């Protein structure tokens, strides 16, 4: 398989990503939006999630499309980043129209970075402004590493960060991933070799290859920050998927998280994956195509996690 031209989630045509960071508080926000509303699903497998409007993404709910997705630091305070995004989108006339009122649909997930240093003694919640700034800066090209929602991210033995990757399938469908990596566990086996090494394309996260040996005992974790974790992600495709298929894509993508982070999906992580579909590419064989899209989402997410940590370390 080959990556898209940017090796970013924005290789899915029409998607844009914006980052905003505040080095004083050591935190930030990332926004994914598109030229038009897009279909979205979600799968939550961590034991300590923090979310906004994720219930709306169930296949049986009324609203089937969203206007943006937000990944943010700040724990529960970071959920308010969506308020800044909503206000800005409403001013643009973007949103779900109800009786003449415009209501932007902006599901959000947060990670915990309140114990990473920085000045957290703010007098007013900084996250609405970060959300608005991230939306204003949304573009096809964006930076990885200690950026956006990955600004203050930490792993057990490594700096966490924002990662992204893409792949173009043989049928022409593009799949991408975007992730803020702030796990209880680790992304590397020994500080150099990534757990995700078998799925690396080229030398996108160093080209170190698999580790000489893999531990069989319990891996390192954030012992002093055991409640300060969560990896939150978005996988996306240009395929025409309905909300149920997006939900299945998000579920499959969690395999990539488990391949790239050890341990993952713990009671102390709020691990979550959104799945987005722009609908530009019609599936010719829905059964086989959705199977391949799910597998591609998992491998893309594993690669994106490694890339986020790799760029943060660099």
C-alpha cells in the first residue's frame, strides 16, 4: 500500500485540520472539519472517557452528520473547546437548521493533561478560545508532535503528541487517521523501536524496524500519573459510508491503538475513536470494501500513533 501525498488525514479530500496551543498552560486543541457536513460514528473502549455529543452518533439517532470534530487537552475543561468552535461555525452559517436556528454539531473528546506542569490557575476557561483559533487555522497541511491536542500529552516513558497518517487502497479509496497520544502505557518497546513497526511505511517514524526482543511481563505505565491518560483519535475515509458503517470503522480502528500502545484500553484511559466519511467514493463491493476500510483504519491509526510520538521526541 502507499500513503496519500501528505501522509495526513487531510489526504481524504475536503478535510481540514487546525491546531491551537498555549505553551503557558501546556495544552491545546485540534479541530477537524470539512467543506460540507460529514457522516460520523464513534467507538469508546477506554474506562475513563470524557466526551460531548457522542450519544448523538449512534446509528439510530436523528442527526446523521456533523460539522466538525474536536480533540482537546484540558480534561473536562477542554470539552468547552467545542463552544468556541460552535460559535465560530454559527457565525459562518454552518450547522443543523432547526426552525430557522443554526446549530453546529461538534462532537468532542478530551484527554487529561492537567498534571503535566504549566500554569493551570486560569481565571477564565481558555479552551473556547483555543477551539475557535484551531478552527480558524484549519487547513490541508498541519504540524505533528507537540501541537494542538498533543501539546501537553505524555506517555509512560515518552513525550506524547499529535500524529497522523494515510493510505490509498487498491480500489482508490483513501483512509486517514489523526490522534492525540496521551496513554497510560508506551508506544515503544525500548525507547527506540515502536510497537507499530510492522505497519510502518518507509521510514515515517524513524525506520528502526521491529525490536530485537519483546517483553512478556507487564510494561511500564504512568505510575505517578495513573489517572492522567487517554488516547483520542479520528479515522476518516472518502468512501460513502452510513453511520452504522462508520461506527464499525471506528471499532475496527481500535485494533490499531492496541497494536501501537501497550497497554491500551485500560480502566484509566478514556480511549476513543471517531470515524468520519465524506461520501465522495461509492463502494462497488460494500462487504469487501468495508472490511478493507476497517483494516486500513487500524493500520493507519497504529502508524499515526507512532508518528505523533516520533515527531514529539524530535
